[in-house]
């Protein structure tokens, strides 16, 4: 039976229906003559409230609202990768063919191509017992990724028949299953899943493997684990988006879901243009072959912005269920929180701090808690890592979105305005940032990189902290009055900052650095520190050490040594030894 009701009032994207309805909470509805997509967000005895995911201009009281019986869901099937969707999984390329550069209201297009034939290899046979997550067939979705079509989580039974290997659309029945109650059900490659409900998994694991990004300050000082969560807060122009771009390009995640939530359209255009040209260093395939973009730019309807991050995380969980490691870039959760604030204001809810709704913290936690390293229903292991950019107004980290985000993430990469203005990128400040994953990842570093890795990292951080304490004195009375051993701390800290932490995204070797080279760079810097400190204890003035230009040579090693030739670091060790001998001879 079709359930309908009439619009009573309209307030921006919020629509009211007067009187009693039999609509359900979180049900998807079609609003007005143009059948705009909406969702029931509040039910009272005499009023129903709906948020509309499209522009409501021209909508008027008396028009009809039609219930669908389903929650807001995404379509899950081959064709998701190498695609760009809006906040509710409508393909923008298909919409552009119908309505041009701007999305017209009430556009009806399938989320995925229902006519494309996919070469399908079946992985079950008649008589097999299947349940939620069982892989029934495999499709080469892109050159980089094999799509594993699975039994929906709520289905369990025995396979009655299986279609032969061949070419099928995502809607063609390929497997017939007899359910536990005796009824039969035909399965296709396609399934739907409500975006606000996490997909089930068998078990959550501790995060013990790092998401290797190729960015030294992240991999070495403040690592994130696969299945972990990180926040990238920073003011305008500090490099939040570029940091996420670098991680998306070079991290060892199998699949990237990039959510442009309320950001400028030109930023999403840059992602599209950059990613389509880039080649994945792991597979040699185009980077877009393992990437999906969800674009909900600042000029798109505000309610769809609120839904976009749930759409993104649901797509990520689907690929996690296949056994892939997925990384989500949410840019930016502040714009998403602003969408929450606007909708809350229109609903006349009691505002909390800075006008944000009182449930801001619970919504943020519900999003970040969907990350994790999981044992899936089908026995595979996969992960969802969430890296959310935060855009605090004026760079104020004490505002509610940043503070609440810090409660739910274990990795905090604080971007600093002064570093960005000094052209030090990534502008992640080593004193305001932290990672709680370091202890969990220490065994991995020990087994797969070196026993000395964490110790070298800790020594670098100790030098940077010493420099911070000394700079307080330098600001007051200058550096000339410092003893030579403290002047050496400042010199070595400068080598760490410029030679290790600063990274050039446009240099072929420096844009992405393997873990082995990161370790060798740390060892060279610490070896220089040891030799220089020995000379200082022998009363060699720091001015004599600086005459040799050894500090500048070590800073330049990130450019001089190719990533595939770590053995060349031995030459730097010899150069430091030669420097040590020359200084001794001069002052003998």
C-alpha cells in the first residue's frame, strides 16, 4: 500500500507534515511533484519532520510526500570504483549528461550502471551452504581491484543453482538459495545497505599494523594504524587537503574513499584532475582504479552534506568485507558539523556550545567508531581507517568540533599556521601532535623495519623537545650566550626540521619515502649528533663545526639519495667520520 501525506510547512531543507502519519523513523520519502529525496528525522503524534537532500525552492504546502518503506541506502555492486558520486550516491557523470554542469532537482539516475556487462567468475556451487558475507562470484572491477560479490548479511541457506561463468549485469540473478525457512531467494551481484547502520563483522582486532603513508613526519613520529582514526585540524591555508591528498596518493591502503564534504568545488576538481593523471606506485595502474570520490561541495544542498560521510563509510565497510584495507579521507568534518548545526537550528532544537547541537559528540563518535581492523563474516580480514580534516575557524583548536574529535581519535596531526607561512610542509607541528598507536605498532617496526626504529624516533623527539625549551631562552636573550652543547642541540634540531620533517611533494624521490630510507636518514642525523657532541665535549667551538658545512650536507641527503639506493647512506657515515677527523686535525 502506498503511504502518502501532504506538506504543511517548509523551512529550508526541512519539511513538516501535520497530523498523524504511518511513516517510520529514518524512512526514505519522495517529496513533492519532482519527487525530491528526503528522510524522516522526527515523528510526533501530530507532526512528522522530514529533511530533504535537494533544493526545496518552489516546493509549496499541499504537495504530496510518498513513503518508500526503506531507509536511505546505498547500492553496493561492481562499478563503485573510478566513479564520482554526490552525497547520496548519485553518479555525477550520469547526472551531467542529463542536466549539465549543475544538478537539477528530482534527477532520477541509477547509482550504478545497470546495463554494463561484467565478466563474472562464480565461486560457489549447488549444495554449498552460504551465509552473510560468503563470496558468490568475483569480477575484475578495475585493473587494480577484484570485486568480490557477497551474500547479504541477513541471508543464510543452501545453494540450489548457480549461473555459469560469463557476462552479467549487476541485476541479473546468478545464484538461487533455499533459505532456512524453506523459501527461495535469487541473488544478484547487487545489494543495498542503509547508510546509518554499520555493516556487521565477526570480531574487532587491535590495530597492530601501520598505514604506511610515505610521509616521514607521519610514519616515523606520529603513525596511524590500519583501522585507526586520525584528525588533521588546521586553519585556512595550512595544508589539510594537501596532507590528505598525499596520504590518498601514496599510502598502502588498497582502496581510497575521498569524501569532499562542504569543501570548495575547485578542490574536488583538483582531486579529479590529479588522481586521473597519477599512476599507483604499487600496481602501475591509474590511481583512480582504486579510488571513489564523494563530492558534496559547498554550493550543494546542506542536508546531503550531512549524509555524505555516512555514504562514504558504508562504501568503505563494503570493501572491507571483501578483505581490503580501505582509507577514508573526510574533508572536512567541520563542514559536516555546520550542516548539523543548520538543520538543528531549523528544527528549533536547544543549541549547545557555539550553536552546535547537543548531540554533536555522539554523532562524531558514531562516525569514527566505524573504523577498525575487523575479522569479517566470511573469515577475511579487512580494515577501515578514517582520516578526518577539521577546519576550526581562525585556527582555534579549542572550538567544539576539534575538541570533540580529539576525544574519539587516537592520532592528532595539528597543522601550524606559522610553519605553513614559513613554507614548511607538511605543516604538522611536532609539539601539538600526538599518536597513541606508537606502542601498539612498536612490535611491527621491530619485526619489519629495524629493532632500532622506535629508539631512533624517540631520540629525534627528545632533541626537538630540547630545542623548544631552549628557544624560550633564545627569544629572551639570544643564542650567543648559550653554551656550545646547547647550540649543538639547536643545530641538530634544525637538521631534523629541514632535512627530515620537511618534505617536498613535487620531488620525485622526496614525495613518498619508504620506511628503510626513513630509518637510514634518522641514523645519519643521530650519528652526526654523536660525533659532533664528542667534539663539543673536547671543547671544540660550534663555530668550527659549522665551517665544515656538514649540517647542510646532511639536510640535502633527502634529495641526493634515490629511494631505491639506501646503500648510499654509508657514504654519509664516512663523510661524517671524515668531518670528525678534519676538525680534530685543525685543532690538534
